[in-house]
């Protein structure tokens, strides 16, 4: 693996700071890992490129597996005091029938539902908890541009922000900077990808009090519209064939609104609230993972290590589980001030199989359900196994709890 770094920067460094662990990316993986390390007294610095956590149409689903981790940290009750909605079931609706795809209410957990909470609120909550510890340092607006390499080992990063260039030197650098990871690029990590057959257009519409409190996937006329309960709003995902966005834009917003209503007639009363294309966000669906998540001094976790399809909304939860495993494995080596390559390899070894399995499940759903619907005018026919209670519980367990339970080690 080739590492691309600047060993002798030509720009002037404003200051040089040191820490034990420098985490790049203030998403769920980075924020939770920072909190877990700070709780153990490990000096940790979290660098976030943006000036706040508020981004439109980020993943807002916190699954039971993540809520159980919050409970182990003693945070679940206070987290649930924040505004949220609960999704107990996910249903598929066609012009002929409505069936349950996943019923979380049967799961043996204190949290038998998907918690729908704006990610900005979750990240603010986690970082506020971390700030209670004096060894935690959060830097917003830190645009990481370079890795520092000495003798073949990553020793930290250089970032722009706050009036110039800054340098952070660390025993361990963690890339948790999402699907467009700068550290993955700088480190020259090689990815293995799939070719999802779709892209997604996200938008929001007002939710009426009489609307159902559950997620609904609407299939019809070669189109798919998923509806996620956001309290007083529906967050809608309009799936389109891969590469079809420009054609939809060219047809005009009125045609797009008509297409949505044809699949979900009940939205006719509120579709008028969609006034402009600026209210619609485009997501190019990807699914990939890097072959090796680490090199000396550097570890990738979350979307930086494995980009998830939106199918099942599992991205946040796998990122949080990555953070927990990383903290479990690396806390003692960080306290000993010495990280071995085998320590980093152990994190990947524990997390790679669950990642491969869930990505295989997402690929199966995309190829067997989404692709045939988006490439045919015929009405989608749900597979017979979805009507068998025993098999129907499998998607719920896989989506909600994951492959292996992950627990916080104290």
C-alpha cells in the first residue's frame, strides 16, 4: 500500500499539538470513539471539517444495537429525552397488498424499535458528554489535508483552519471521516466495491396526525418511494435507476411530483410543499470496503473503511459498533503509549465479517427487489417467504441487532 503524505511542508505551521489519539471526522464513529477513549482518561482530539454537525439528509436511524450500547454507557435514558420518533415496523405496500418486511416489536431487547432522531442532535449529545472529560478536545472547522509520516509510521495530521495550518501529532490516528474519506485517499487504501443498481433522491414532506407510525416502502409502476417517520415530517427516499438523475431533472419538478403521487396517492395533499429542486438531495448509492483498514499508526473505521448502501439504514449502527470494538481493543495499548500493527489488525478482524455479511444482505435486496422493480413496469410481487413469520423475523434481527453483539468493555 502506498502512503501519500507531505513530510516537509512548505506552508507555515501556526502551532503543533500532541495527543494520544487523533480522530478525523466527527460523525457517529468518530464521536463515539472519542467519548469512549475520553471516559478512560486517554487524551483524544476530535477534528471535524465543518463548523457544526448540521447536515441535511444524514442517516437518522439509531437501531436497538446502538441503543443497547448507549445503555451500557448510562446514556440511553437521557438520549431518549431528545425529540425522536419510534418505528416499530417496516412495511412494503403495493397496489394489491401491504405486508410487513420487518417487525422489531418481537425482538428481545429493551428497545424493540428503530429510534428516528436527527443525527445532528445525536452528535451534539455525544460530544457534549465527551466534553465533560478534560482530556477530550474538539476542533470544529479543521480541514485535514496531510498525513505526517516518519520512518514509515503515521504520526498525525496537518489541517487548515482557525487562521492557518496546524499540526497534530498522535500515537494513533483514526480516519472516521465518512464515505468521501480524505484519510482513505491520503493513505492510498485500496477498496473493493459493488455496483448498486440505484441512486436515491431525498426530500421531506409534512406528516399528518392520521398517518401510520411506521416505515413504508411503496412499490408501483416501476418506482419505489420509501417513507421514514420523522415526527412531524416524512423523510422520503425516491429510488431511481443508477445514472437516471439528469433525465428526471430534465423532465421538470412537476413531472417528478406527479411520479411520486402516482406511487403514493396519499401524498397528493402535501406534495405542494415541494417547491424547488433545492429541497431535493441526490445520493449516489455506493457499497464498498477497503481491503486493509490500517497501516502503521493509522486506522479507518465507519464509512471510511466500508461505505454502506442505505438499504436497512444500518450505516450509523455499524459505525458505532466499529468505534466500540476499536475502543475495546486499543484502549490499553494507548495507555501503554504503544500501538502495534497487530492491535489494528485485531479491530478489522472483529469487524470485517459482520460488514461483509450486511453488505451481502444489502446487495441481495438491491438485486432481487430494487433492480427488478426499477427496470420493469410490472408491479412488484413480494417474495412468499415474507409471509412466513419465522423467516420474516430474520430481516428484523439482522437490521436491528446485527450479526454479533458488541458490548462496551469497562
